[in-house]
C-alpha cells in the first residue's frame, strides 16, 4: 500500500472538520462577531450590569461610548431584577430547604438613526440551591457565587443576542 502518511491524513481530517465547523457558523466559545452597528454602542442601564456588558462588548472588539452623539447604537437595559424565591420547605419546621436565585433584564437596541435593531426582549435566568441553616456562612458564600455566575451568564446571553443581530435580516 502506497498512500499518504498517517500524519498527513490526520492533518487533512482536522482541516476538513475546521472548515465544516466554520461553514456552519460555529464559533469557539468566547469568540464573538458583533455586527458593524454595534461598533460604538452606548449601553444604558443599571450598574453593575451595564459595566459588565460594556466590558464584554469591549472584549468582543466594540468600543462602548458614553455620549449618545458618538454612538453607533443604543443598547437599553430595562427592568433589571434579581432576587430569591423559596422552592421547598421542610414539613416539620416549615423552614426553607431550597431557594432559587433569579435575574432578569429586558434589552432593546436601536441604531444611531433610531431604527429598532432588537425589539424589547427579556432574558431571564434562575439557579436553585440547597439551604443548610447549620452552615449559614458557607450558604451565604454559595449564594454570592451563584449570583456572580448568574450575572456572568446573563451578560453572555445578552452578548449572544447582540451578536445574532448581525445574522438577522434588517427590519
């Protein structure tokens, strides 16, 4: 058997897989392709969510601005809410055993001319956790960590929505 060397076949297979993945629109996690309309976004909304979204947009190659006159688009964050709900209670003592932390925000985007790029859309996330009243310090640390993860995931979802504006037909 003549044929290609094993290393050559493996390289060719890897290149073929990479080409197929690129062709279907797949991006590596963390790789964001924002549409040109979001080159200089003005992000309006409450802190710290606004600052975290600006940092994520900066990491994606955008240059967030504070002046509406210089903005290529306005990303409006409205109705931001975060809280905790009781999911389950003990039968005997009626004490909370499990909570759910949640965070929601509504996002809308307009270009510099005031045209709607993204109609108001709500992004909501929730994470359950077990509450152990004998480990109050550990439980509060766990809650703080879950809140950080929720905020990070919420910002990531917002960035994915903004990235999708480049693939959507103009309205």
